[in-house]
């Protein structure tokens, strides 16, 4: 320990999508592309309104679909962040991208403008599953993404996969993971399809459509872990796998309860124990910034026991676990946690809480968040 805080991360939200996918509950807009230039002017203004921070260790430009907008707008944001805060040497600068937007020319322009990592929403290598998820790309387009991005100068390429949609067979998922590995990415994220309130998917399920099946998703998760770790990827977080040296720094910092700045529609930031969130309506976001104000929708002070619980809640997602002696002691006394401990779903050693079966991470996290402060 040097006593120096780690450099902050930074999240930038770009909400524009071609259409809204049925399972999506992010802050997104479709059919409002006439606002793109105005939105980027607002983003640059918001960056200048943020209180001083040291050089940033990582930047994540996510969405929405950032890759839909002109590369010069995206690279202007990187330049704006560099001018305002600086970037540490070798800072990770990630762009989230949809495969259908990618071309060698765009990739080269983005890499020249400072992006070093790209994370593609590949989701599946099965065209039937892609269509069901409302995605606009086809599996064949995914094969070249990694090579094209590396050739353009990206140092790290990640593929996101979603498992457990209603028509995805076990064979389809197995083939998806194998084809993802064959494409040669540095990093793979695998997420279970979830039914979020307010989404088109939740309305379909409420109307009687089959929802995702928990047992099917557990089996598919296990397949992903086996295939990816067998191919040499390190399972460093519940949903994330990386070749050594390619772990996502932005996520690593947030799971370690580090500080991160946040800009854009609905973005959430965390600085020195204060969590803040931006407004989620695009017209309000633009109008507030254009009137010279920060587009804040709320702040929350996370201190004391709540901060400890949050640190444990975030930290148990990492393979190495989290050192949180007070929370560990409270967990050891909790009736529900006792059962999970006895079943070897997680362990506590010298104040470090560590998952042994990542499928039970959400169950342990729920128990953690319900723990009363010592003495209460
Ligand atoms: S899932 Fe991605 S592409 Fe689809 S609406 Fe949400 S942010 Fe946009």
C-alpha cells in the first residue's frame, strides 16, 4: 500500500440506438438522431463542470450505441477528458460497439483518436437467437471483428455474450462460446438474459411468453466457464474472462469501490463516498446543461456500515474475493449465510469473503445487503 488512491475511472454514456432491444432497460433513445451533435456539445460542457480530479486511469464510453455516432465526436470526448483531467500513461480507453457499425476505417480513426480497447455487443453466434434478441447484426459479421480491430491498433478486444434466451438450445450456446473463442478476443463477458421491469421483454413475459429458465441459464453459465477457462481465459469476475493482462481496468476499479466520474444521460458516478446520478430524460439533460447547470438527478452519501456492505457486495464478484472483516463476522452469524457457508457456496478466511460457486453470488450478495450493523 502506498497510501496513494488509485486513479479514478470515468464513464461516458452515449444513449443513441437504432432501435430499443426488447430486454434493454438502459437510458437509451431511438429515433432522436437529430440530437447527436447537440448531445456531444452538452457532454463536453458537462466535463468542464466536473470538479478537479487527478489523471484518469480508465475511461469507458458506453451506451446506448456509441459506435453509431461519428468517430470525430467520440474522439473529441477523449480529448476533452484528457484536457480537463489528464490520462495516466497507458490509460485504458474503451468504446462499446455494435458489430454492424464496425469497419476498418472507423476502427482506425477511433484508435488514432485515443481508444485502446473495444467491447463488442456480439451476444450470440446464432442468427435465430440474434433475431429474437432484436439485434441487427448477423453471426458471420462477428468472425472478423477481433482481427480488424487489432489491425486498426486496438490493444484489447472484448466480446459480450448473452445466454439463456427462450429459443437458445444448449448446442447453440455451446457453439456460440466455441466460435467466440475461435475469433480470438482478449476478453469475454457472459451475461444471463434477465427480465427487467418496463422492458418489451417484461411485457411479453407478463402476456404469457416463456421467460428465461434459471436451470437452463445455470447450465449454460457452467458451459461458458468450462470452455473459456479451458481455452486459457482467467475467470477473474463472475461474468468476465480475460487473457492475462487484459482484465478490464474500468470495471476492476468500480468493483474495488474506486472513484469514477460519470457524464451523460442517466450516468452514475462515485467520488469520495458520494454517489450521484444524472437525469434520464434527454430533453431535460440537454436543457439543464445548456442553462449552465449540472444535470444531477440525485446524490447519496455512502458512509460507515453502508460503505462496508457496498464494498463487500461489489468485491465478492471478483475471483480473489474481498477483505471485509466486519462484514465477514456479521455473515458468519447470519442464519441464511450459515447454510450457504455449510454448502461451500462461499468461504470466509481471515476476514476475506470469497465465492466458491459463482452461481450463488447473487444469493450471497442479497444476504450481505440485508446485514444489520454490529450492535444493532
Ligand atoms: S441492448 Fe444495447 S443496442 Fe439494444 S437498446 Fe440497449 S443499449 Fe441499445
